[in-house]
C-alpha cells in the first residue's frame, strides 16, 4: 500500500517536472510552470520521508528534518534577498549544492559497500560485483564533484572575486590528462573493488578536475559554463535515480541533463561560437592580443547639456543596456529617462542582445524589475533594421555586443558574433566609466567612429544628471 | 561480453526510459524565446534538486552508529534542500518580473 502510494507520488512528480518545464518556455505560463514543478518536488520529498520503508530511528529522522528546515530557511532567505544583478552567481551556487549532494550520496553508498565487503571477507563469503550499480555510484560521485567545484569557481568568477582567467601552461593537455586520470581511476575502482581511501582520492581528483575545467574560462563565457554544469548535475541526479530505481530522480535528472545541454548549445549559438571554443578557449591570451586593431582615431566626448538637447529633440531613441547598467543599479533611472522622453513625444525602445548581461535574458529580468514594459524590449534581429531611422542610440554599460570588429575583423576573438548594428544610427552615445576594454578584453572600434561620442561617468550618476538636465528644458 | 548483454536485458526498461526522457527534455526546450533562457535555466536547476530524494533515501538506511555517514547524509540533505528551495524561489522571483503590471 505504502509502496504503491510512493510510486504514484513519484509518477505525479515526474509529470509535473515535464509539464512545469514546458510551461516555463512561455512568458505567460512560466510562473505557474515553476510552481507546478515545486508542488511535484514537495510531493516527491514528503513521499520519500513518510512512505519509504525504514527502521525508525529518532536521531536519523531528527537529522533529516533538521537539515530540511535549515536548508529551507537559508535557501528561502538567500533567494529572496539577493539583488537581481547577483542572480546568475546564485544560480551557480545552488547548482553546486545539487552536485555536492549527488557526490555525498555516492560517498555514503560507497562507505556502506566497502563495509559490506569487509564483513563478507571476514565471514569468508564473496559477494558478486554488481557492475551497473558500481558504475552508477562512481559516475554520480565524479560528475557531482565536478559540478560542485566547477560551480563554486563560476560563482567566484561572476561575483568578481576571481576575475581573470587562470591558465596553466598547456592547460588543455593538463586538463585532458586529469580528466582521463579521473575517469580511468573510477573505472579501475569499479573493476578491482578498491577501498574507501581510494574512493576519497577519486572524490578529490574529481573536485580538482572541476576547478581546472572552469578556471581557464573567461567571465563572459560563464553563463554557458553554468548551463553546462547545470546539465552535469542533472546527469548526476539521474545516476542516483538509476541506483535506487527511482523514477522521479531519473525523469528530473535526465530532463535537466538533456534540456540543459540543448540550452547550452543554444546559448553558444547566440554568441556564434562552438561549445568546444568556449571550453578549450578561443579567448586565449594570444587571440586577445591580435584582436586590437592598429587603426585608431580620436574619441570625442559629449557634455551632459549637449546630450540633453540632442535627446530632447530626437524622434526616436534606442537604449542598449549592458551589464554595466546593472552593476551601477541604473535600471530605475533609465526608466525615468524613458518616461521623460516619452512625455516629450520621443519614441523609446530597448535593444536587447541575446547575451546582454551575464546570461541570456538577464537584462530583461533586470529591466522588468524597474517596470520597463515587456514590449519595449526588442530582440536583436527585430531592432537591427530600425537603427537606420534612429536618431540617438544610447549605449549604457554594454561594449562587446556593439563592437563592429565582430563583423569586420576576422582576427578578432569575437569575429562572427552577431551584434547590434548601432553604427547605422545617426548618433551613437556611449556611457562608460572609463576607456577600459569590455568583458572579452578587446578594444572597440565603434568608439572611434565619427558619429560616436563618449559620455563618461558612472551610469547611475551620469543618467541622473542627464534626466535633471532634460527636465529643465 | 556476456555481462554487457546481460546488463542490457536486465535494465532494458530503464534504458528505454532514459532514451525517451532525453527526447522529452530536448522537445520541452525547443523554440523557447531567448528572454526566457535565464529563468528556464534557473527552473531546470531547481528540478535537478530532486537529487535530495536520493539523499533522504540514503539517510533513512544509514547505520545510526556510523557518525561519519550521518554527518555526510545530513550535509547531503541540507545541500539538496538549498538547491530545491533556493532554486524554485529565485526562479519565481525572476518570473514575477515578467508579469504584466
């Protein structure tokens, strides 16, 4: 009876994961989809606690409830409090937690396994090796660990603690060797038995590989890496599902594994770079150096009063927001600018590059936070033909996504990436704090264009001044 | 070789299950607009938190005298909960922004 109820619970959970994820693909139903997934998850968790047969032990149950209570409070508070700009690194952190959870499950299973083997050896019986089970346990351990340490590095990179790619000499070869060593050692343990000490060694090796895998990748590519690690964790959860013949874990894990992989590829496509390029590095030190072209002119800067006049008498203004806008927390003041201009009959739109911000769609979330209407956010392919009729393009904290080198300079590391063709507009204004290069670390020829003027200053401060200036007119 | 065939026969259903699930995953993501990629990734992140079910399961069968296993199990459940709760809540916060005002 209990067993059947449990299986029904897992079935419901599996269906909610599929339906929920499907609904999340549509802006109208997305929020409900997420809730449906959460309900399914709750059913799966409660079912596991109350319906799985076990020898009742107060200490164990207490620890389970304690862990769930603590995790719920901390997880809830963190997710509620986090600023929207910090959201990508939080997703990475939560992903790492899931990976670590999968790795720990494998470690406990292994501990149990070696304990049984010892007992059997003492009694003089030999147990048959169940290769399928052992493979699932070891793969769960390896992949979970890689996902954990990799996600932590991605977290550190996104929050700026570790902002330079770290590359050992010949890092690709070292990484390949460490990866082969990790999986080779895992295979060795599956087929020879090994010991708990060796299993801890494998755990450490897999953690090391996760670090080495992520550390050379530049911050701009972190969304792709997080998406990939996300599908890794899904895979690790699926191995757990195989181990316990648990269909909810299998569905959830595989769904995320395959959906995550596809999402990773879609993101790469938006940047027009193959995945191998992201992982094995085209943004290498050498490539970045050749990326800067010699042709440089002079740059102009524009004063706030002139800019106010220019914008006030424009017909159409397109704002190109980038991560710099988010960092400066300027999304609210930009909304104020939009309102002000619209009151004066200026048409205002936002041009959203697929990889604006730190994740695809990140910029939409940030602007939605400050009440910018959803239909004012125009995607790249739709806005590009409109630039010719645009009087002023205001670029706030974006750089690489408007770099014409992506179209004109084959030696540039971002060559081939589709960009917002802002240079077709009549005037281009770039708000930046300084002349520093963008996230990809390359120079931007747009700034030397005769139509382009620089509006230096912190985005929030500069835009506040601009709004005040326009108000006086 | 024998054992490989044997493995396939024993786990036949689960292998079908896995292959079909892979296609479901691909199908579910197909044609999603770029603007929803971030919430979708975050939502998928919450769903793989189902690994917590495994953590609870392993914890229920752990030997209560094995303190190291208890500690590891406690950590596993804790981390799994963080993944699930944090994942769903942060996704909800993102999607809340898309709501028509």
